[in-house]
C-alpha cells in the first residue's frame, strides 16, 4: 500500500490539488493540476496552510475559505473500473473511453459514486440506463 490520497477542489478554480499522505499519516506529495483561474492568494493559502499531518484535515477544512472541499480518493479511477461498474455495455467503448479521459479526477470520482444512485432511480421510474458515453458527456452526476 502506497498511502492515502485526497483530492482538494476549490470552487473558484478550474484545477484540482492531489495531496498524498504516507502510511504514517505525514504529507508525502502535492500535485497541482493546471489551475486556470487560481489566483496567487488562493495558491499561497493552499501552499502555506496545507495540513502536514492527515489527522489535521478536518480541522484545516473548518478554517479553510468557503468553497474548499477535500475527498479521499479511490486508488482506482481507471476506465476499466468505470466500464465494469456501469454495467450497461452499449454504444462504442472507444467513444466512452475518450469521454472518460477528458474528465477531471474529481469528475471521475463523482461519476463512479453516482452510478448506484442512478441505477436505483432508473429502477424506480422504470426507465433504462443511458448509454455510458451519454452518462459521461452529459455529466448525469451533476444534475
């Protein structure tokens, strides 16, 4: 096991921050993806106030500016996991995989987490699951 990763999203920014802690709970690495709209003050806040210990995350989030959210990341955000969990294998797999590749890590997590909820909703209203590519392209988890 490598450690535990968290995904920090900031409402005012397009980018995301992946924070990894080692097995003892100490900060191991920080990866900031292209953040088109992250101003210097936000960057500086993240960089200087990042919790160095995993145990301090909840405390840090309480003090963080509005719009900061942190979620534990699943180790497997692969397309194959999505394809297996979605189950409704219709449409072109390559188109669906291309749509998956275009998603941010936050969207991939949200898409995977929303599948059971959508499946339940579709059973209740008696309608079919959308094609996997439609699910991804229309971002059903945001509706």
